[in-house]
């Protein structure tokens, strides 16, 4: 159910978001539209959207932390095919990607209870040294797990959660991020988990049917607007960013849907027994895929798949991501 957004702040009042830069004046409606389109999209398009969105969200979240990694480099890193020696920034991007991917597999109802969150991440507060393999990656750097628990208790206090439930979902997401920073969780745990929790709340509130809201992407190129500490201006800044993020998501959906259709149209001349349609679905669903991996999924030889890739490259819709002579990765043309 779509709730009408009213940007209201108790002191002082904030005017409703107008339409800066042609953005949708009601991001809740735009987000519901994105959700509907993803629900009705072919499965490879929907999965491809999720896989690519998480990569870009991780990169954008890293940028808000003051570091930089390119989405292409993260894509290759996730496939163990990076063309350069991984640096600390790229490793940080991988950690954020792992975190939001893990959260994306969880029921959002369990994300706003400190005890459940600790159990979900297999955090053991007593008798476990720092760096224990059961600790989630976004908590391994903490020397005091008890402090983590205390911070999460404050983050998800009954008063805070009750207040979020009274707000429209996107406004509540902005409030969650502001609260996360206000209690010092951004410093003691990390800012990225707070943004991931904001995305989870929008799903929990029922505005979308999945983790389709990407709070960091809207600030990419607008890092100066990321000011959760500004009580008076933050609701407006956040919703303007949400509009940019949702517009990005809608464009990605249109690109994948159109590419999926055009590739299948180009493959209609193939024999009915050809594996080309299945290979196209794999290319759309995955940001990068090798001939060996595709061959395993299709049950054919790598040589046969490389021949199919060669035909697809001629359409201009598929290109090689790496310049290697072996273990080449292929993906859709941006």
C-alpha cells in the first residue's frame, strides 16, 4: 500500500519536496512503480537487476564512507578476475557488498531487533576472540562486542521503532539513518549498516516486495547532501536523494528489459535446440560470466559457449569485460 508522503518536521517545518531537476515529486509512487515492474519482469531481468544494483549500491555506500572503488573493478573482484592488485578500498567494497547481500537474504522483520540481529549474524558476545570466523565481516574490527550489543539495543529501542512505524516508509528510512548517526553507531559499527537497515525498513513496511530501495546510490555525485546530522534539512535532502536512486533503478530496469528482448529477437534464427536463449538469460541475470561457468550451467562444452559468445558480440549488446587470453568474462554492454 502506498502511503502519501508528507515531509513534516516538528521544529522547524519543512516544505514538501517539489521537483528538483525533473525528479518524481513523490518517490514513494515511483518506488512502487519500480517494484511492480520488477515483479512482472522476466526472472533473468529481475535477478540481473538485483545483482547489478547491489554492486552499485556497495560502491556508492563506500563512496559515502570517503573511499572509492569502481563498479567494474568490484564486479571483476567478485568473480576472482580482477585485473589489478586489490587495494584496501576495493576490499572495503567487497565487505559492504557481502553485508548487503547477506541482509538481502533475510526477513526484514528480523532486522530491527538487537537480539535477533545478533543471533542472525552468529555473533557470540562471550568467549570469542576478535576475528573469530563466526563474526560477520562488518563486526570483525570491533574490540568490544558488548559495546556493539549496547549500541544495537539503543538503535532499536522500542521508542525508536514505534516512531518509525508512524512515518511513511521512505521518511522512516531517512529517520533510521539520522538515528544511526545520532547515537554514534556510524562511528562504532559503521555507517554502511545504517544505510542497509534503512533499505530493509522500506521492505519491512511493505512499500516494496524486496530489497529494491538503494539509499546510497541517490547520493552518488551528491555526497555533500549526505548530512543526517542536519535535523532541519535532512528529510528533504534524503527524499531528493531517494528520487534520484529510484530513477536510477527504473533506468536499469528499462535497459535490462530492452537488452533481454533485443538479444532474444536476434537469437530467433537459431535452431530450436540451440542453447543461445539460455545463454542470453545467463548474461542478463549475471553482471559477468565466463565461458566455463556458462558451459557448466548449460551442460555443453566451453568451446561451444565461446562460439555463442562470439555471435552475441556481433550484436553490440554483449562485450568482453577482460582482455585476457583465457578465463574471459562477458557481460552486457552498458
